[in-house]
């Protein structure tokens, strides 16, 4: 039986509408699990430093790719921080944050990850915290740059930084001073 995209669309359209968000989150978690498994495999073979460097390179490229695709898909033409944050809320990283805080103002915005599933999973497996700051910074920097090269990404805190138990990372977005 030959099944093409039209059949896939038909299959997906048979899902009850109220189950579609859960299905999307299921697939995001599957992608994050795969990302984690790749990282752990590289970490086991080559060490955490090499795994982090590779992860940072991959996510930096993903920041650019996701921003471009989301701008097109969502029809976002603005180059301001609000437009960038609208798209960021739909990206694979932010959409999957179960417990986040987002504040968007005219010339600045912030996103905070209160309860990080990735870090909590590492802890539950007896692993150390992952120093994800360079990975997330590269992703967010390239994501923002796709909207406006004058958007500045500032890390307030992110592992390996010390952090309180109820806050894993905090990122701010402003414009370059003129």
C-alpha cells in the first residue's frame, strides 16, 4: 500500500481535535529524548566537553532554521522583540517547557524555565547537571538574529551557573544600545 502525504494528513485529521496538543507534545518529547540519547552517547564516548561543543553547534544552526520556518509558517513579518517572542513561544525548546514564565514588553522580553525536565531527568538518573548555557545561548542568539541583528540575548542564569531550586534558566532580550 502506497501512503503519501495526503494519507498522512487524512490520518492526522482523524485525531480528535482536543487530542492534537497532546500529540504535538508527545512528538516534541520524542525529539527531546532522541536529542538526549545522542548527547549521552557522545558524552559517554568522548566526554561532556565534546558532547556540549557538538550540541552547541547543532542548536545554533537549529536556532536559525526554526526562526526562519516559524516566521514563514506563522506569517510574522515584524523585526521587533515582540515578533521574535511570538515565534519563540512556538519553537521546539520553548513550547516544550512545562513550567515557564514569559514577559513581553515594547523594547524587552524575558523567558524563564522554572522546572527543567531535561535537568530533572539527568538528576533522577544520578547524572550531574548539564551546563546547557552555551547550547541555549547559541540557539537563542541565532533565533533572535533571524528577526533583527540588533536584538541582544543576555543570560541572567543558566547551568552551569548556580541557581535556586525553583529556577533553571533566565534569558532576557533587549536591543543594542545606539
